[in-house]
């Protein structure tokens, strides 16, 4: 045996090796906390596919290209590869943040970053290919080039999806995006690699036909992906299905090259078995997509079933392909000789059979129609089996480092003693005798997970004994489960569930597939007692497992105001015994009762309290006004010591005031940063409501342009239903368009009167608007500029003899205003675009006229002018005295 020193490590490359582990670890963390993470399923899938698998595909295809072509390292040195990897990491991170948060520009920027990184990667592979000498298996590099070309296309589709599409287009683009990335980017990279890697993993010779079969299959695979994507985007499912069939045919032709090595050496290691399992699940995923394309009635139906496909791809394919490949590659590239590689490989075999059986059998169980509690228990076990690879990988690297150090020490000692180093002892291959106990352990683990799930929800498993009690949808009587599942698709849109009534046989398990086809607003479905879907964003879906049904019940959307608009779902049980309860069990328990007694408006403001600015913003010389209204949910004070979570334009109530002249143009960008859909309606403009007043989903935006052609104090407000709740929550403001020739005054104030409807007593924690109260017109407070009594505590200022103009808007949502200044008289009254009095002159010719009240209906506006001959405190109120006592009052403090 040679006494040469062992080969130094070739694996010390943090940017190449660590990101994959980080992405996999993050996927595990999200899986553990998924109930608390918005869009957790999407995030888990993309942490694996976009994060870990894309990173590995890019770095290891570079490694294999160099190994096959033997090109000089200077063509694409480590520094440039690091820059490319960093760009990919940044791009993927932006996408993984942008999509769940709904910030579309961030998603687009991330998609561009990912695309640039992979295109750059492809360009470097092409350079290597052109510089290399003629040799075998250049076809592998061509597979990589074709795969890289798919990424910008797939990333573009992904960014388009994140923008928010209608149901039909969403389904088409979803198929195009997923198939481009999975079959194109990942699929072509894997097939190109396995031509040469698979025989190496099995430690046997390659099929003599391998290169020829790979060369013949590549154009078939490319044409198949192209036809599939074109068919999906154009909406022709038969064309998409034809493309998928062509891809499957190319895959089968290529796969013949894998059979001869298997016949010579069956897969026995964890690495080879994991890769076999992943390829099998890849075939299942292709078959599942084909079945949905062939059997679904619409593209929307295809998209609704994509959760199963995503699970198969993320867990079955990617979740086993990556560990399998790394379990072979890491010992190979560590360097140090066979003994070092064996030391690392031994760790990957730890519990390998148990892990493979748990992952694959557990995934099969999760895909079957098992009770949700069983699915949760098995999923946790599968997650543990997958996550075990991360610490095993770290231990494998540590073992290799230790073995290499020992080998170096043995060589040094042999040199010093003048002897030959003792060859390391071969590790005994005892995997065969360990397989039996691991199989038993895997079966036992799965059995325990299933048993715990059944014990947690025996009725959903059809095991609830006759005579046992029930609750919620089961009613207060015993339920004999039939063992049959009634599965129903329910669509949420236009403040309705469709269908609005479900008939379910007594004792059936009810599973509801809730699909939000409303383009602008999130919805959910709750039956109380923890049976709910969670918030479902536009274009997304969720499953509600209601368990075994024994009593009629009512579900509802919990988004504020939606239930009041009629968004309820009745479940009617048929064939129940006479003693079976038929009451809407979940409905009563879910009702939120309003607080007893009036809200205390007589408190004292904190000394640091500042009243909302009431001065009308000055008129500028601009004739084109640009503004951004950002919808935000903000906790604000609505009376002394009373707080409410308000829905706002720009974080304030009322929203920002827009001030202009007749003929001015306004360009307003609405950005929705809230948790539900919102819109805006400008009374000052004349526009098609369908074009600019549509509801914008969370994370979305629109541009609303209008020209102010008439003077007025115009209201703007959210027009998303229920409108009473959205306006009462704070979503209103004023656009002041001055009449021509309006003279200047000494002071000009704007007062927007509105109502407050509290859910609770306004103490911590602050709640949102009470939609039922808004609909019933029972306000807790009536306010000027968002806060009750604020201008009584912090008076407006004027000087004796000054002319003061008071602009008033009655924003409602339900009540008008009878605006009055105690101790003052109006000599000028301008209401809804017309003068009733102008410096005492009336339309009838009198020049001594005066007015005591500016009477406004809800949504009307105007202004009054007056002077104060004497100093003093002049209260202003709405002379609807009940509303003044609810907080619609203030003081004008007049100094000398």
C-alpha cells in the first residue's frame, strides 16, 4: 500500500454545501409551526423545491459538468460560482418572503434574481462545453442547458400567479408553472445526471446504450414539456395532456438505461433505495397530473386538487431525491481515500430502512382518506424521518474528518517508524441483518401514529361507539358512524357560499373543500368549537374536516361583516333518529355578544394626547395631484381611554384630505396592506365602478385616476361589502374641490363626522368594528375627525374678528349632521355645490340673511363661514343632540 499522504478535503465550500441544509431545516421548522404561518403549505413546498433542490441542482450540475468535461477550473472559478450562488440565494429568499406577504414587487424581483442566477449558470456550462475536448456523455451537459432554459419561463409563470388571477387562468398558469419547473428544471437535471451517476451509485458498469438513449430522449422530453405548457396556458387540456404523455414516453425511453445496472447490482444502500423511491413518486406525480387533466371538468378543478400533487413532489420526490443523492455524493467528494468515505457513508445507513419505510408508507397513508387526526400523527412521524437526515449528514462529515485525521496520523507514525501503515479494517456490512428489526420498528411506529390519531378522533374514524356522547356537528346525542365520507366543494364569493345548504346523511363524515373564488377578499368557514378552515386567500382553497355529523348546524365566514351579509352555510342532516338534535349547534356558541351598557365617553385624555389636525391642507399650484392611500389596520383611540382596531387609509381616521380646484386631475394609488379585501370609491370622480372600485385583495394595488369637474366636499370611502362596516371602521375621507373664485379666509378647518361601533368596551385587547351594530345603526360614539370629544379637550383656535370657514362632511355610514356653532351665526352657507347664503345674500335677494345649522344627509358636504365679534369658547356640535352627547362636539377657542 502506498505511503502517500491522504488527499486533502475537497468539500470545504460553505456557499456550496450549507444553503441546502439551511433550506431543509427551515422547511422542517415551518412544518412544525405551520398553523401559525400564513401560506405554510406553499412555503414548505417552495423551501424544498425552490430552496434546497434548486440550489443543489445548480451546484451539483456544475460539479458533474467539470468531472465529465475535464475543463480547466479557471473557466468558472470558485469566486464566480460563489457570486452566482449568492444571487440565487437572494432571489429565492425574496420570492419566499414576497409571496406569503403578498408584496408582489418583491416576488418579481426575486423571480428575476433566480432566473438570472440559473441563466448565468447555463452560460457557464455552455462555455465549458465549447472549451472541452470531444468525449463521451456531453449529452448530460446538454440536459443541464435545456433545464436551465426552463427556469426563466417557470419563474415568469410563478410571478404571474402571485399577482392574483381568476379561477380559470389561475389553474392554467399553475399547471404551466409547476410543470415547467418540476419536469423541465428539476426533471431534466435529474435525468441528465442519473445517466452516469446511477451506475456509479450501484458500483456496476453502465448500460452500453445509455448515451444513445439519453440523446434520443432529450428532444422528446423537451417537446413534451413545451406542448404541455402551451396547452395549459392556452386553456386546451387535451393539448396539455398530449404533451404530458409525450414527456412520459421520453422518460420511459430514457429509463431503459437504468435497468441494466439494477439487474447487475440491486440497490442495497440508503442512497440507492432513496433515489429509487423518489423516482417512483415522480412517476406517481406525473400520473396524478395526467389523471386530473383528463378527468377534471375545468382548470379550476385541476388547481383545486394540486395540493396532492405538491405533497407527492415535495415529500415523495424531492424529499427523498436530495438525501439519496447527497448520501452518495458527500462521502465521494470528501476525499481522503476509501476508509474516509466508508466512515461517512456508515452514518447515512443509520436507521436507513426505518426512515425509508416510514416516509414512503406514511406518505401513502396521508394520501388516503384517513381522519385528519390520523393524518396529523403520521405526518409528524414522516417529518421526523425526513428531518433525521440533517443531523446524520453533519455526523457523517464529522466522522469523515476524524477518519482523515486518524489516517494522517497513521501515515506519519509509519514514516517515523519506517514501516508500512496498517490498512484500515473494512467495515462489516451488517445492513442485511438490521433490515428486519428496522422494518418491524417502522411498522410499529406507523401503527402507534395511526392509533393515536384514531384515539384523538374516534368518530372520524368510524369507531364512535353507540351511546357515546357528541358535540358540535355531532349534536348532543350518540352518533353511529356509517364509515362513509361525504365530500363537497363549496365556493366562497360575493358574500355567499355556493351551495349555501348541504344535505349530509346522519353518521357520515363531512369533508368540505372550501375554494375562494372571490377575486378581492379572503374568506373562511367556521362551525365553532375549533372546526374551521382558517383564512383562505383569493384563488386558494382549504379543507374543513367536520368529522362525523349527527346534527344540523350552521357555518359562517368570520371576516368582519361577512356573516351579517348572509355568508352562512347550512348543514342539514338527513335520516337522523327522532331524538337527534336539529338545532344549529355551532351557531349559538359562536355569537359574540356586545358589551352591556354605553361606552364611557366622559374620561380624560392623556396629557400627551394630540388631536387630529383639523386645518384644511393648503391649496397648491399643482393641477395633477398624486397620492398613495395605503390600507392599514391600526389600533387607534376613539374616545378618552377607548381604543379600537381601525381600518384606515394611510393610518388615520379620516383618511388623508385631497384638496384641489375644478379641472384638477387626481392619480391615486390604492395599496392594500390589510388582512382582507378593500376598495375605494371617490365621489369626486366619474368612473366606471367596475374598472376602479373593485375590491383589492391583501397585497394588491390599483391606480384610480379621475378629473374633478365639479366643486364640492366629496366623500371617498371603501365600497367593499358590507359597506356600513368598512366605513364605520374608519375607511372614509374627503376630497375638497373649491368653487371658482372662492375668497380667502383667515382660518379654514375640515370636520368629518362619522360613527363608531365598538365590539366590546374598547379596552385591551382592542377589537375591530361591530358589523351588526353598524348595520343596525346603534353607534357607541359619534365623532369629528375620528375621536369623540377631542376638540373639546384640545379646542380649535381663532381670533376675534377673523373670518373662519368650517368645511363639514357627514361620512356616516348612517347618520347625517345638523352642524351648529353655539353662540355663532353663519352668514355664508355652501352645501352640495351651491350657495344658500353668500355673505348674507340669499337667492331671493335678501342681504341680511343668516343660518344656524348646516343640515347634511349622510355623504353630503359643504361649508359655513362666520366671524366672532367677541373672545370666548364657542362649542360646535351636531344639533342631533343624542349624537352630540355621543361625542360629536368640540370648541372653538377665540382669543382677542
